C-alpha cells in the first residue's frame, strides 16, 4: 500500500504500536530509577518517574549524540537542572549503551560514578547540578556558544517546577530571550509536588505559561505523559522556534506509573523498601531489559578543549604616570582575546568600570553582556567552559558574593573559569562599604585549588593576566580602582605561587608581606622606619594562593626578629594573613595580621586606609611595638 493512502485505522494502529514501544522504554527507565535508589537506600525516585516519558521521546527521536565522545562539539546537549533526578540521567545513558545497567546498583556508593547528584565524574553530565535553579543558565551558555560559533546542536534543559521559584531561572530566561537563543529548549516537568508540599503554582499551568510568555519564550503546553503530544512538542520546538527559546510546559504526575506513588505527597526523596519495590515492578509488568535508545550521531566530530593560544601582550608604560590595575587588566585581556580564539569575556553591566569594554570594542563577538545578573553570568560561564572555552568573568569583587553558590557549583563542575573582581578593599574610597570587596579572598580561598592573584602595578597586572589565562582551573584576580605608580620594569617575570622582594637589606629586623594597594603603604612605612634606623624587608605577595612559602621562609631566616607582619585591604579572617600563617606555621614562627576589622564608610582613600589601620602609619606603629617588645624581652633575659 502507498504510504500516502494509509487508512485512518492503519495510521492509528501504527501510532499505537509506536506508543507502546515508547511506553516500554519509559517503563524500563522507571524500573532502573526504582531499583538503583532502593539499592542505594536513598535518592529521589518519584522525581525521576514524572520525567521518564518526556526523556524517552527526546532520546528515542530527537537527541543527536555520539556516546563515545561526550565532548564532541557537534553533540546536542542535555542539562539535568533538577539534579536530584540523577538516577534518570544515569538510566538514560545506560540505555544508550554507555555502560551496563546493572552498574546503576552502585548509585551513591563511595567511588561510584553515579553520585547522588550529577558531577563531572559522570562524563555525560554537562555540569554539576543539584543546587536548584542553575541548569537553565548553564544551558543558555551552551546555546549561546552554538549561535556565536555557528554550531548546529540543540540544548535541552530539564527543569523541575519547584526550582522555578528561584530568581536565577528568570535571569536565565531574560538572558536567553535577549540573545534570541532559538536553539535552547527548556523542558518543564510540572509534577506539582515539591519536597515539603505543593509547589508555588501546583498544576495551574496558565501561571507557568504567562511567565514564560512574558519572557518572550515560545510556549508549548502538553500532557507530559501523552507520547503523541510530547513528540509533537519536540518537533514543533525544533522546527518552528523562530528567533525565540522554547519552553515545553509539561503537566506530569510525580511518581507516574506506580499507583501508590503517583501524585502522592510525602514521597519526595524516599526510596522504596524491598517489598514496595517488588510491588512497583510487578505493576510495571514484564519488560525487556535489552531495550536501548539508538542515538543518531552528529555528522561531524571535534573535541571540546582549549586550543593552543597566543597569549603574548605588548603594553608600554610611562614611568612618570600612574595606572589603575583594573584598566591595565582590560587592555591586556583585549590583546589576548584578539589572538586566543577560545577566550570569552562576560561582564555584568560594568564594562566601563572593569574595563572589559576594551574587549567589547575590539572583539565584540567574544564579549557577552550579562547585565546585572551575576548568578546567571557565572552559570553561563560554566556552560561555556564545558565546551572547551575559557570564560573570563568580570564585575565588582563585592558582587561576586551575590553568586557565591553558582561559583561553588562551577568549582564542583571543575570548570576552567577566571574571575576578575575590581573595586576591592576600602581603597575604593567614596563609594562606601556596599561596593567594597573585603571577603572575596576568604571566599575564593576556601575552594580547593583556586588561585588568587593581586597585582599592585601595571607591569605585574600585564604578566599575571597572561598567567591567569594560561592556567587551567579556577583563578580569581583582584584589581584596584585607585591608580598606582610603576614598581616593576616591563618584561619582569611573575608566576602563580611567586612573590617579589621589593625592599631588603642585610640588617632587616622583620618582614612585611603585603598585596595590592598595601604594597605601597609598606614601602612608605619602610622609608619612614629607615629614618629611625629600623630596616624592614617588604614582600609583594602578588600570588595570595598559592602563597610563596619558600620566599617567606627565606625572609624569616634572614631577619633578626622571626616575625612577619601581613598587611592587606581585606577583612582579617581568610585573607593574606591566614595564607601566610598557614604557610609558615609548622616552623613555630610568628605572624601579625593588619587587616580591615570593621565596616568601613565613604571617604578618601587615605582616610579609609588610616581608619582601617592598614596604612603606612599603622605599619610603622606595629613594627615599633614589635621591636620595642623584643628588645625589652632580650634585655630582661
């Protein structure tokens, strides 16, 4: 029979057969979500069951992916924003022959690749998720990269309805619509029930429709358990998106497929006991454990990793002039971005203060304006990093604290990201305490292997911007608002983990370790103390983490008083002083910390440094106190 003249009965029969096949695969997903969580004794099976039908249609018919090469830049991307449904993600890729499904029984065990929420140990995860509300931003980063670099993949993000109460979701929606990400499909699993009760809007689908339409998404509302509607929605989303991102709003039932779980409160995060598991599997019925998804492979292959980069920078500075390190950062980064094709620069509407405007003016195709939405900016950067790009994120250092959780999750994602915070410390002056980054070192320093840099002049900034880009992993750089004089000569070498001794003599009594603006206060203090015939050694700890332990120990051994005074424009806890103390503590040496210990105010730089007790006069006073007390002790002995 000619297919163009199929009878209605024959068409319905074919459709029913197709739906039955989909149902069998969806039920197999449900089985393994239940089996794995029961084996683990913990997990979120009901959150997996509601999305099983949606993900079955996606993987059966629309998802293009090379299972042997997860980092192929031509693969479609699937972001599980509702990370607690991780067993569903693991079962999906198991049914794509990525591994034996029986391995899912190791869920949540120590050293298993199947952790409670997705992390990079599971190589098919696009990002670490589980802190809810971040997946749409990650997906937006992936989708934006595809548009910028003309890559054909589609990004799918599976979101839960509970996380739609998070503000970051709407930052991401705003961003996606602004950048016309018509290659981004948000799949919204509206299963009504959250952890402690009903979600904000339950099954009132019109509430979700109104919100996504307000953010200029194309909205498709469906029954998330009707295979025909799901299929049609994905087809429409792929073919008719126009210039808008798409939201498939699917009404689902939590615990779908198991009568004693379906749409029942109180089951969130509770695995089935063995006897209940048997009842559930009996209800699902006999199934073929050999059913698999046959994913279509993309027509091209290219691995996502940063290519070799030309990071050379040529900047000339006038010894007679002063320069703000934030401004030099912008100029240096702009030169690198011209030659390093994998560098993308993200800014939060402060590009004329962070000076990333130099990149915007020179290479606008690799500048991403994120506006005042720092949480979204960080997670977009995590998405870019997944596909081998090097995102450099810039804003006021204080405003990174607004995105603390997103930065934390990016670190768990093992993202290769660079953060540059301007306007650090009380030295910013009249803007006042709301704009002063004074806890940023403590925050970034708490994360394993995060590099923290703070150049004090233009030459150091130029060299350290290059080192930052070349380093693989997390780097945070502090840049200054006030201008500083040149301390170094062009061409001097700076390294992660290094420092510079900027003042020394054979008769130094002790060492002052400083960073950023306080280097100049320490040098001024050294000049004042020299007038009293007191010599001190001054070290520029431009690398705060890792700190230069070897140089600090050499300074201790070369000075009469076994003491280091640290001075920094940062709160006392978690700053340079703590890194120095940790580095030399094993030797029983003494560290005295000069740092900001109170909330500051508006004023001039000199006034605020003095008020904080971190200016040259404060250093002189502390040195004199230590010298006098030591001499008094020696006399007594």
